[in-house]
DNA sequence: GACTTTTAAATGTCTGACAAATGAAAATTG
DNA sequence: CAATTTTCATTTGTCAGACATTTAAAAGTC
């Protein structure tokens, strides 16, 4: 592990990269203890604050964890699915909100991915997943539900569908696609009729999954995609028309 | 933006979380300049090194960038697709390598997701994507190619397939699934016969995509999945048998 | 032997300082 | 006056040294 002191890049960034390579490359294994900050500072010929900045960078990516005390130090962290989920969601959400990704593009990606899960979910879904889907459908039918609560329930419904596939890697990959859509969906006002249509489609999906009919599930998902995109389009069109009148 | 000095969590972690919330929540917009380190230290009642550790955490997630000089400082960063890709790949790779995810589980997820892209790719692929796929197939047919180069070419082929869908969000989501498999694939030794079978399947996929036949593309992908899983199974079985003899 | 105290090692934080980069203002020059 | 150069203030990057806090192991005590 070497760094180049004459490089224009920050020393702490270089050190973080060097250690990261060692972890990704397998030279440092899970739960192994890194040298102490003082030893690292010595090794890289930098000061302790610089080493600390490097370690904080790695901690931010959940690559290491630190522990105080006599036997403390920095340890290579086992990246849990949970940590990976939340990183994935944060990244996806920011990516969509900061890059003027159109609603259609995000929606298309999300439903394409969900249709990839549907056959597996239809095949393997547990009673638990079905129960969650039914419960969320019921919640969505309640009158007086705020738009945000409706969207949150929508996310939970789709998560149950994805988790039903019983493949944690798939669940992880889909987490970003499903959750990152929520802020976009929150921009939509759902009328009672819109909600009824969505609930009906959710019911079709749940029925298809329960009947282990993957074709029907995919078809229902496609219809839901069309419904969602149409809904968004009319909302955005109305908004654009209004702003044209307000500020000609 | 407030922090709790009596909390057991690191101050730098708390400060990072507070700023992150402001970015994700939209209080800080892209390219906006954060207060200087000295001002932040003042605001949070901590020292500058502590603030710096917090900022490095955010920089590690590409949430901010820093610039030196008179008008320098920390700026909210527009998360580029490129940055998001590489974060996604790092996270996915570590998740697979650290969590004893079976080859089958990872493989199933990957091909399920690719089949989600295939219809869109068949519909929209540009001549460029087709050319890349053909070129990689040609490279894979070269004798004397190392196993690692073969795997790298495999990844490039599949990336072209995914990018053919013309949906950057989909490409981003798939990047992790495709690239994270490479280390697992690298554990396999490909015989000439294995390679021929894979090249034949790749050709079938490319032909189907060129003919805009999404059903054929999905079918070929399913066959490739079966081929890959079978291959991995026999390799791992042979390895297990050998180690049983070596160390009874 | 069980309990308490001490101690050493490690991270967490602070203070103060200097170096280096950088853009803007001021001074200089044609 | 315009163009160029110089100066300068601001800000991040780095360093050195110190103290606080936490933690587990070692030493001491009953």
C-alpha cells in the first residue's frame, strides 16, 4: 500500500483509496483489524488527522467500523444487506432528483425491473408476502389517507412483491428503483378515482401472484405502468398549462 | 441544522448526517456553497478537524466536492451517473463477496434483471450497441484469451445489451448486477467447449436483438443462465471433490 | 477465587499553526 | 485609459502536540 505525496489529489483521498483497494481486493478480510491511526500515519508518512479523514471516508461507505478502547481500532466491516439497501436508496434518490430524469424514464426502469421479479415472486411468494400485499391494498382503500401515506403504502406493496421472489440480491437491486420513485410519486395528487384504479390493479397483481400466474402478474404490472405514466402526464400537463396562464 | 453533543455517536457522524439530510431534503441545492469549515465549526460548536471529518464523509459519497482558494469551499455536488455507477459497482461487489451469496442466487438475480432489459433493448438498440456486441463476441472467440479477459469481455457484451435499452436509470441499476458477478465468474475455468457454448448463446442474443425479437432474446438469456449455472456447479463440485481427497 | 483498582492503548476532540491554491482587488506599466 | 502584473485575503490541506474518553487486560486486594 503506497501513496504518491506529489499527486495533486488529497492525501486522505489517496490513503482511503489504497485501503479500499486492499479491502475490495481481498488483502484485508472481514473483521480484520487495521493498524492503529498512529501506525498508519507512520506508514504513509502523514499526520494522524489526515489518516483520520481517510478512515472517515471509508466509514461513510460502511467499509470499516471503529471501536474505542484498549482493543479498539478500525475493523473491516461486513457490508450487511441492510447497509447496502440504504446506500442504494440514497444514491438512487439523489440520482433521480439531481439529474432531471424524466418521470417516464424512471417509471419505465422501475416497472421493467419489477416485471423481472414477478415470475419468481409468483413461484415462491410466502403467505407472509401475500398478507403484506393484501394489507397494503386495504390501507390504500381507506378514505382520508393522505397522498404521502398512499405513496408510502404503494412502496410497501411493491417491496413485498419484490421480496416475494426470495432472492436477497434481487431485493437489494430493486430497493433503489422502487424507493427512489417515491419523491417523484409524491408530486402527484391522487384523486379518489385514481386511487380506485391503482387499488384495482394492485388487487390484480396480488391475485395473479397468489394464483402463481406469472403472465397475469406481468400483464397487470404493465397496465399499472401505463396507468401511472398516464396519470403523471395529465398532472404535469395540467400544471404546465396553469403556469402558462399564471406567468405568460 | 442541530446536533446533540451528548449523543454517544461521533460528532463528525452527526454533523455529516445533518448536512446530508439538508441535501437530500432539498434545503441545499446543487452547486450551492456550504459555509466555510471555520463557520461550520462555529455553528456546530466543534473544532475544524471535526468538521473536516464530517465533510470527508460526505465527499466519500460524492455528495459534496471541495475546492481550494479564495472562492473555494464545499459545494453540493450533482451526483453524476458515472459516480453513481461506480458506487453501485463497489457496493454490489462487496455485498456479494462478503456475504456468502451463492453463485446461483447472484446469477438468478442478474439474468432476471437482464431479461427485463432485453425487450427494450431489442426495440431500441442502436447500430453502435450491436457493433459492440458483435465485437465482443469476436474477441471471445479468439483462442489464447485468458479467462479473465474472457470474463471482462463478457461483462462488456452484457453492458452493451443493457445500454441498448436506452434508459440510463436502467443501465445504472444493472451496472451493479452485471459487474459484481465478474469476481465470481473469474473463479471459473472456461474450457474451449464452454467458451464455444457461451459464444453461441451470445450470438443468439445478438441476433435476436438485431432482429428486434424480444422473446428470442429472453429465451437465449434464459439458456445462457442455465449454461452458466451448470458450468459453475460442475466447477464447484469438482473443486469440492478434490479438496475432500486432499484433506480428508 | 471473586472483586476492585490501576493502567495502557486506542479513538475522539481541541488548539494553534503553517502551506498551498485561487480569485479578486490593487498597483504598475504601456 | 487599458492591459498586465502584483499583492492580498480567503479557504482548504496538512501538521504537531495535547487532553479527554472509552475499553479491556493486568495488577492488586479481600
